[in-house]
C-alpha cells in the first residue's frame, strides 16, 4: 500500500494531502542520477589513480620479477667480466711473458677500439632495449672467451715448443772463455781503434789467437756467410727464430754455409782479423726483433753468478774496441 504524505497548510489551518507534480519528480530523479554519475566518476578516478587493476597488478609483478632477474644477470655478467679480466691479465703478464710472446691488445679482445661500460637504467628503458643491451654484453663476453681460448691454444703450442725455443736463444759465449780473460771490449760507446773517436760499439769483442774456433751460441739457420762490405770482414749471421739473430765477425775462414741448420756449439768458422780490425778477435752481436742488444746478458748457460758479475765489470770498462 502506497504511503500517503500530508502537510499542514497554514492558510487553511488544516492537514492536506501532499501532491508532488511530475516536473518535481523528474527533477528529483535527474538530480539523483547526476549525483550518482559524479560520485561514480570520482570513485573511478581515485581508483585508477591510486589502485591497480588486476591486469596492472600482474604486469607490475612481472616487471618487478624481470627487474630482479635482470639485476641478478647483471651481477653474473659483472662477475664473469672480472674473472675473464683476471685470465686476460695472467695471459698477457705471465704466460706470454714467460714465452716472450707479444700480448694481445684489449682492443682486439673486445672487438672495438675502446671498451664501453654501460649502466642501464631499467625504469627509463623499455624491455626491448634491456634485452638488446644484455645480448650485446653477452656477445662481447662470448667474443672475449673465444679469443682467450684461441690464445691458450697458442700458449699450448708455445709450451710444446719451449724446449726448442730455449735451445735457439743465444746462451753461450762464441769462443772458449772459461777464465773470462778474452773479453777485450764491451757493448756501448767505445774509442774507435782507427779513427780514435768515441763511437757506439754494438757487440762484444773476444780476443783469441787466429784459428780459434767460433761456436754457434744457439740453434738456428745460417742467414748469411760472406765477406762484409761494412767492416765485419768474413762474418756469419745465424737466424735463431723467435726474433733472435746473432752475428760473428772478422773470421779468418768461414765453415758454415748459407741455409745450413746449426746446433748450439757447432763450429761456424775460426777467429781472424778480416775487415775493419786491429787484431785477431771475434766481434759478436745479438739482435732481438731487429734491435741490437747487449750480448753479455745472454751467457746464462755458461756462467755462475760470480762469473757473470765479473764479466759485467769487464764488459763495462770503457776501453778501446778492436773494431
């Protein structure tokens, strides 16, 4: 039963039945609907601003997981780079030094001229860029690992050839000199015996009677055995490989032939005084990668520490050279 409403009419002083017009009813309905719509809009606005939808919650959870996994991946990449850096350091500074092999430049390992360090800001990068950056880092590490593996294979070959290399390095005196009394002039600036001016003497002079045997100081192949036009007279050059060569000058006669393989201790010729020379002696030089170096540091197979110290003092004396 519909409830009937009354109101007190002050004009008639009676209670009268309340009658609501259609217009008022429509306005009331429209007002209610408007309030409901506005309230709904406000609720949705607040919800979208401060509350996540189920889909957004799932996406946010996936993003958090991805960031955590990417952070772990970054740590693993960092650790791998550190370990690889240590291997590269040992390769260049220890293994290749032992075998006197040139170090591999870092630019070759990295496959670029300079090494770039990337710090990725996850919040500012889309997933595609993160994946691309990770792949780039992993690709760089894979390239370095492959090159490092190749380097270790080269070192393995060097190890196999170590005995051959040690036999090839010039390591004895070119003439018999047990009492160390045959060194007449050392490496460095000396007085030229003919021009009487200070000139650079690029080897050691060993005095000995004419006809004294001259020995190969290491294994190798005869590169030259001829009469020199520049003062060495009859001379022999041995190519020992591994960047080493040795020269023996002023021979009275040459025994070795060009292209001949020789072993340490083989006779190359005999002491003489041919070429620019003031007396019978053997002028001896050692070259490493095309640079003439002091031969005195290569007699470790011949001398005790005491004898080596004595030889250094003799070789450093600023006397006149024989050539």
